[in-house]
């Protein structure tokens, strides 16, 4: 995998290689800054390039590959990135998690994208609404499994209308399911389009008469906290999962094998490959992040704490 401009210096001066990489970054991701902001973002970008090189070196030492590189988030400090995009806070509530069973053995590989059960990659923008997107995506997939109809539902409805959660300031997928249950279902995305990408939660504009028939939930199931149980769940359908996503800031592609931090971001697990030992996870940061909007996370160590906060909706 080709990485862009991964040459950084330890000196205070910004090298020509870093300057060139920053210009490429601005062009690729359509970034522009005021005269006052430019040197600040350039310095942050330079620091992040050094961090990328270090992360890749550490990743290779543990048997991985260079999975980190220039992403659209490399002009943000890790603290800024976390404040904008990683807003999920785990709940301390005790939730019953029944043990899931299959009639037969676990499949070696599962990929719900190939079965038409996954909608296109979405973009939450600069709004901490990952929890709403994760829940919406799980509902879309399970609605498809019930109806054989794949529809784009409205994460904006949950973001703006679920008053128990915090909109762009974060929330919980299980409470999103509870909101959808109380609302009687969800509108289509085209009827209630996403407008919170700039960071504003917005006022609720839900129209009950536009609810898609069959999207009213009875609740949700919380998956037991083990990778085997997550595999079992994924044999039946995609799931909402909440993960530790510090490493996502500079992820460009490949199998992620190091993932520190605490759970702070919600996404959708859409499958796994137990032969090559990775989970297939869809993010909500558009297709210009990761592997066309996806990330592969190594299986076997509960990496990113992927099995600690997994759910799916029920009818």
C-alpha cells in the first residue's frame, strides 16, 4: 500500500518533504486555512506524520503491516479528533445479554455486503452522531433480512429527535433503538435528510405519517461480551458495535492489529474472515476514509474492545 509523504523530521523546522505532503493533503481533501490558521495546522500535520511513522514501525514489529498514513484527519490533534468524532461514552447500566446459539457451526467467513444487506457508506460529518448512524445501519440491515427490501433510513431523525441522548454530543445505540420503538419507526433518509454534518444537532422534524412500514421495533438484543458471541450474532446479521477508535485517525488500509484506548465510537460490524483473522467493520466517515469507508480489525484479542458493546434491533 502506498502511503503519502511519510517523511517527517524531529527538528523544529518543517522539511520540504512535509511541506509537499501537506500540499498534497490539502489538494486531496479540499482543505483551506486562514493565514493565521495555516502554520498551526501545518505543525499539527508534521507532528502527526511523525506519529504515523512510529505507529507503523510498532505495527510491523508485532507482525502487521503499515496500516497508517495520511488521512483527512491529519490536520487535527488527537485531542481535537477525539472531541469531534469520538463522543460515545459507555453506559454503566446493566443490560441482560442472552446467550446466542446457532443450529450449525460458525461460518468461516461472513460478509453481509455480498448478500445485499448493507446500505452505502454514510458520513456523519463533524457531529458526534456515530451512535445514531450505528443504530440506523443495524436497523436497515435487519429490516432487509425481514423484508428483503434495502432502504436508506434517516440517522437525522434519531440524532435530532431522541431527546434522551445528546445528538451531536454523543449517545448510545441501545437508547436509539428505544427511541425508534417509541416513535413507531423511522423515516427514509430522502424524506428526512442528514443536516447535522456541521456539528449542529438540529430540531426534530419527524413526521409520523412518513414512517416506513415495518420499521417499528420491539426493542434490541445486547450481545454477550465475547468474540465468539459476536461471530454467532454476525452469522444471523450485521450488528452495531462500539469500539476504541483512537487508531482510526490515521488508518488507511490493511488489518489493524494494535488498537489502544477506551470505547468511544460506534460503527457496524458487517462480517468477518476467520481464515485471515479479521472483522469487517463499516464506519460513518465517508468512503474517503480507510478502505472505501471500511476497516479490517484483527480477530482473537477483542481488539478495539469490539465485543464489549454490541447490539442488534428486534421486532
